[in-house]
């Protein structure tokens, strides 16, 4: 509650700007989003969860994605996009098991 009181309005205003910018970059609108997947520590903050739900038309948030897997998958996708030789580029995401 203290976090929300001190930083809530500013934080959510910044978050809205960031999301709007991402949507513009992807040439998408809010209504084009079928699912909202949240990952990581900040996604556990009720203020952020409520904002995202409302921003995307009261969609349920998918909180079942493993953070480590999402980082690895995102890195693989980005690496694939950065490959210069588009003719020979392929993407393979395999299950990874972290050993203790």
C-alpha cells in the first residue's frame, strides 16, 4: 500500500506510455491482444496486475509462464531476428533443464 501511495500514479502513467509505445512499434492496438502474459517480480504487484487487466479490457492475466524459460525463449527469438543471413536462419527452442 505504501508503494502504491508513493509511486502509483507516476509509475502507472509511465507504464501506460511504455505499453502504448510497444503497441505502436508492433503496429498493434489493444484489441489485437489475445492474451496478457506477465512474468517476473513486478508482475506480482497488485497495482500492476489491476492496471494491466483494465488496460487490456479486463482480460485475465496469464501468470503461469516460467520466468527463466521466457527469458531463454525471448533471447532465442531475438538472436534469430539479428541473424544477417536470412536465407539460412532457423529457430529452435528446446526444453532446458537447469542442473543443481
